[in-house]
């Protein structure tokens, strides 16, 4: 290994010397060149090199002499910094020791001072406790004094101060002080409230409150109406001022009373669905109505009937309507002057609604095992909600009673009963005597879809279900009902398929066509529903809530729903369209077989021997074509009468397409034609067959392109036919590059032939019998 290293060093030195030699040679070559006369300048070149060498040596000596002082200075500075650091560390240790000794000496003083401060803090807290207690007693004495002097406003302000103090002590740990304050507050609040309630009820009685029946005269007596209105204004304003403490006490009572029976009156108890408690004057006004409601619709009264929920629902709506004028004319102006941003009429409705909510929740749980009574309750609740929102203008932001139907047990029962009754109605509508006839069959303007009665009844059933769950406040519950509707539609489709298979032996029967109309009607309505705003909102809700499983949707369908490319009924529409397509194919195939049977004599006619058109005085329909034409006419008329407009459009166009192919294949391509035969064929088609379809479109010949163009080719005069044949044959043999010569396609287009290919035209030309002798 050492030998290899030595060899490498030798090789490096040799390489360096060679590089130096090459550099010298190159330098001399640049300076001297190949001119021998230039050698006299070698002395000058040597002097120049010596000067450069001397300059370099001076630079090296200068740098070498300046570097050591800088290094020395840096080392000296580092040594000074090290010494300073050691000095600082020594001073830090000294100061730390002194501080530790000082702290140890001061620790007894600190302990003594801490004990003293703790005692001061305890005394301070005791002083604050006593001052707070003294303040409570002062407020209590002030309330007592105000009540003795009938200074209600001062008493209310003192009670409000107690309520504010109670709110301030909410996070305090002084439980005894809190309890004392709350008991004192409750005591004086109850006294003030009872006094104001008593006076307020007397004034309400003079104003004929509660208004049970529709008012037939002025709401206030004429004698002392101004004095009563003044008292009403004062009492309502004072009760509003007492609202803060009343809300606080109501909240405390609600929190403490959870799990046990509530001591509040029913009208004053805040239902869970309400975000804020009722206005205090409205609570008092609700007391007589609450007593009446409980008297009539609880206990063993005859009016408390599970089969008659409309009794108490209607009664509450009547109370709302009868009281609205009083609330707007008497109470609302007072609330406005007091700065209360509430509606007196809405507050009364909220209070009455709490009675209904309690009653409906109780009845619904008792009717879970009675389908008939449960359905009746749901119908009445939905109707009540509708009238509440429309007639009473109850705000949509406030809950009504529909949320009570969204409880798990109630909602599941509703879905079960809805499905059960829908299936029973489907059985009844399909087995009814007039199930497959349209109730509008005698009214042409209204019978465009020609929907049978069973299909129209079924879609009405779905629409009724939609109207029932449309108002539900929960999109998830709405999607469950939508899933039920999809299930019902699929069930009805299966039933239609079963009936269709029984009628498939005769697709032209009235029942078969009625089934086809039913499928088309349901598909049309569902397509319209897919673009409805309500179902579009449900579509977005299904995507955002992840409720695809409820509707049985796949990943692809969910993606289409999210991009609004599809609809909630897309899968059902695909199944219905497939059924409609299969039925249309079966119907047209059956019709075409019948027409083909009638057309056999026409196919076997002697087209080759028919006389020329010039030999006949007038052209008339071929006798062999009469059965076929009559069959086509009858079937078109029959389909027009029994099928809806859209289905008939599809049917006659499909029939025209099939008939076009049949005539082209079985009549034209299967025979040879003389000039008279071609003219007769063209007459039969253009003057007899095409006009049969002309009743349903302006240019029926466009639906018989093969037949129309074949007639054009067969009826060409001899010269044009020869030229066309030669052109087509030449185009088959060689590609035409000359721009001046017409192409076969342009020549055919000039004749009005666009559908037939060149090879087909050659075949038709060969079917002509009248060619000149070559």
C-alpha cells in the first residue's frame, strides 16, 4: 500500500513538471513566436519577468508581516473576555449566597406577614358578607316600606336590585347567602306579583276578559272606560317591570324542579320548545283560559275524547281568533309604549299553544296502538298547524305542534300507518270497476294524458302524502316519507307489470293501452316533481345530511344528485321508461304483424305487368292495397283514441318507421317494376299511405324515407336512369378525382335522395324492367 502511495506521489510530481514545461513553451510561443529576429527581445522579456517576480515577493512579504499582529490582537481580546467572564461568575456566586442568607433570615417575617394578611382577607370577606347581608335586609325593608305606602314602582325597583344582586352572586360559593337572598326575593316578588295579579284580573274582568265567543259589541264599557284603560296601562307596565325577577325565579324553579312535579300553573310553565318565557301580563291573562281548557279536556269530561282531538284544537283556534282584536287594540299599544319588542297576539298564541302541545303529546302516546284514531289525530294536528300559520299568522320561526310528531315512536308509527293505508288504497283502486277508464274521457281538452282512474288516484294519494309531510320542520323526517313514496311507486309499478303480462296476449286491448297510459302518466308526474323546488331542496338535504341509505341510493346517484344532474326519482323513472318502452315495442310489433298479414296480396302483386300510366285514364288505389290501407287507418284511429298524446306520437312514428322498412324490404326489393308498376307504387304511397299519417304531421313522407326515395328512383325517366346508373357504376370501379364531374352523392341529392346509399340505388335501378335494348 505504501509502495502504491510513493508511486502516486512520483507520478504527481512528474505531471506538475510537465504542466510547467508546457506553460513555459506556450508563453514563449506567444511572446516570441516563430520569428528568429524576435530573439533580440529575450533580454527585455527576462527583465519584465524579474520585475513581476519581485512585485509578487513584496506582496507576499507584506501579507505575511500583517497577519501575525491581527491574530495576536484577536487572541488578546479573547483572553480578556475569558477573564471578565470568570469575574462575573465569581460575583454572581457571591451575590447568590448573600441573597440566600437574606431569604433565610426573612422567612419568619414572611410567615408572620402571611398569617396577618390571611386574617385580614378573612375579615374583609366577612365584612363584605355582612355588607351584602345588610344590603339585602335594607332592600327587603325598602320593599316592605314601599308596599305599606303603596309605592309599587319603588318596590319593583328594589326587587329588581335583589334580582341583579342574585345574578351577581351566581358564581359565589356562599350558598347560605344565596339561599337567603333567593328566599327573600321570592317572598317579596310573590307578594308584589299577587297584588298586581289581583288588580290586573279585576281590570280584565271589567274588560270582559277572557273573550270566549266572538265579540259582538265594544270591548270596553262606556261609563268609566278611560279610568279602566289607565289602570290597565299602569298594571301592564308594572308587570313588565317585574318581568326580570319573574324570569329569574321561573328559571330557578325549572332547574330545581326537574325530575319532580312542577309547582307552576300549566299556563305559566315554559314548554321545552320555547326559547324564552312568556310575557308576565300574558301569563296572567292565560290563567282563566288554562282553567277552562283543563276543565273541559282533562279528566272524565265528555269533551275529553281521544276520538275528537278537533274539539280542543278548534277551541284553541277560536280563542286565538276571538282574542286577537283585544290583544292588538288594548295590550299591544301598552307594550309598544313600554319599549317591549314583542307581539301581544303572538305571545297569547304561544301560551295557548303550550296547552295544545301538552295535550297532543299526551294523546299521541296513548294512541300508538289504534291506527284509526292515530291517523285522525295526525290529520287534525296537521290541519291545526296549517290554520295556525295561515289564519293566525303565527311566525314560522316559532315552533308549533309538528315537532311532537317527530318523536321516534310517533314518527315510526306514522310511517307504518301511512304505508299500510296506502297499500290498502292501492288494492282497492286496482280492483275497482272503473280502474282502467279515464274519468275525463268525455272531455277532450282535459284528457290529453288519458290517465286511467287508478293511476290518477295513486298520484293523488302520493300528492296527499307530500302535502302531509311538507310542513315538517325536520328534513331528515321528510326524507323518510320520500323513501316511503319511492317504495309505493315501485310497488305500483310491479302491480302494473303483473296486470300488463295478463293483457299482453292482446296489446291492442283497451286495458293494455290504459296500463301504458298509466305508466306514462306516473313517469310524467314524477319528472315534473323532480324539478319542483320542494323536492330539489330535499335533494340537497339528502346529500348534505348523508341520508342516501334512507333512499337506497348508490355512489353514482349521490354524485348526480349533488351536481343537480339527476333527481330523487331518477331510478324510478328509468324503471318506468323501460316498462313503457317494452310495452310500446310489444304494441307496435303486434300492430305491424297484423298490417303485414293484410299486406300479403300487395306484396305479391304483378308489378312487372302493370300497364303504363299513359295507358290509363285515371290512377286509382291498387285493389290489393285496400286491406292494408284500411288496417293502417283503423289502427291509427284506434291508437289515437286510446293512447295519450305523447304516447300516440311515439306510436305512429314507430309504426311509420316499421311500415317504411316493411314496404321497402317486402314490396320494393322483392319485386321488379315496369313503368306502370313504379307509377302505381308511387301513387299508392304518396296519394294514399302518406295522407293517412298526414293527419298527425305536416310532412308525413319524411317518415317514409326509404319508400319515398325508392319511388323517386323507380320513376325516373329512362335517360336520367341510364346516366345515374353509369355514374354509380363508374364510382364503384374507380375513384373520381376530377372536380368538374359530379359525385354520386351530389347527383342523388339533386334527385331528392338523401337516405339511400349508392349501392342501394343501383339495386333499385336493376329492379326497373323498362331499359332500352342495347
